[in-house]
C-alpha cells in the first residue's frame, strides 16, 4: 500500500492509503459477514481510509440511513480498531423522515443539524472524534457563514478533525473557504466528487442542481484544484459502477460524449499492454495523475477488492499515460 497526507494542520492532518474503501451498502445490500470480510481484507492490505455517510443506505430500507455507520461501529469494536483507520462520514443529506429523501426533505447544514448529526454519527461509529466530516450536499436555505461556523465549532471542541465538501458548486466551496480563512477558522480541505477516466456530462439539469451536474469533476473544479494543491480530491464512482468491465453494466447517458469511444479504445490498449484490467488502469491513472486523486471504490466481494488493491502497484509508463491523457 502507498499513502498520502490529507489536511495541513498538524493537529488534524492524517496519513491515509491512496485507495479508499466505500462502505455505502455495508449493512444493507452487502450483508454483515461479507462486509466484515471486505473490511478485514482491506486493513490487512494496508488500507486506512474508509468512507460512509449518515444517510447510507436509506434508499435500500425506506428509512433514514445509518446502517453503514452502525455496521462500521460494530466492526471497529469487534476488531479493536482505533485511530489507525481513518473513517470519513458525511451529513446534510439524511432524510428527516422515513419514506422521504435528500431531494424533498434533507436534514440540511444548519449549525444545529451539524452538531446533532455529527454526534449521532460518532455514536453509531463508536468514535470520540470523526476523522473527516463532509458537507454532503449544498443547503441554500442556511447562510453559508452559519454552516462554516457550525463545522468549525466541532473542530475546536475536538469532536471533528478534518472538514470536507461533496457535491458543491466550486464557487460555493471557495466562498466557504474564504469565509473560514477570514475568520481564522478551519475550512474544507478534502473534496469528494465523481471522477473517472471517462468524463461525465455537466450540462442539463440534475436532481441536485437545475443548472447541471454539480457532483462531477469538470473544468472549473479541475482548474481550482490545480490552483489549490493543498486540497485533496477523493473520487466516487471511479469505476463507473462496473461499466468498464461488465457487459451487463452499460454506460449511462451522462457518458455519451464524442470522446467516449476514443478514450475507451485508449483504455483497452493500455490495459492490454500492461496485462491489467481496465478497472486497474483507471485507478492507476487517477492515483498518479497530474491532479492526484484518491479513488473511492465500492465493492461487494473480496475478489473485487483485490482487483482494486492491485492497481496501487500498477505503474503506468509516461507513454501510456500520455496515450490516455491525449485520447480526445
């Protein structure tokens, strides 16, 4: 395993593995025994960065979520896991009532919600301090300053370490960070967005934003990350939910771009040259790219995890990377 540091403050920064494990469906679609086996194998391989959310996986049960955090809490206690494994969670998108969702009834990002939801996450996870806490989705109903100050209060109290944002417009991230910096408060240092080798379309309305896809990395966010190398990008959906390697998982319409066939051809070519799978090439491309990315992989078996773990040691040549980067 390889590692990198996230965060800048010596009091809160952490060293994490360059491959993160997503626990979204643990405790619901992925049963407890399988979830434990995956988690055990990940830690055995040197993995130290696990991702969840307080609303995972409400859509599987018709409830409000929390099953993933609860399972991770049970696993941590049963294995004696301490702060050697960094657990990231999110708040803001938990439905306020069973049968609703983050689209029509989200908890939001008020100072009250941030405090209460973070406390519930700590209880479910069995952690005195949340290593990394994200604002899961935007909340336009609450002044941004209130959200910034609400998160900062928890950092000051020592119940939260690093802060992050997911599925936010770049200008909202920058405005929040500017407010925090002006007030001498901790701000977002980790950004979690969808990024893969095939880019997603950003135009057209989405569930979260009438002005387009707010959850995927585009030119605006890429430019921002180049200008702010202290930020860390964590990418979800990196393997397009199996579409690179499984014929029964077709690409969605959001990947129907003129560049897609060209990039898929380049990906297949490099995979053949390396003897690796397309999934492994995508992960290697992300990990050591010009904008270093920590891929977040969701798996349902130990075999799938092992495939992803092998990508950590896959070294693409400069020629192979150039072939992938210039396939447009």
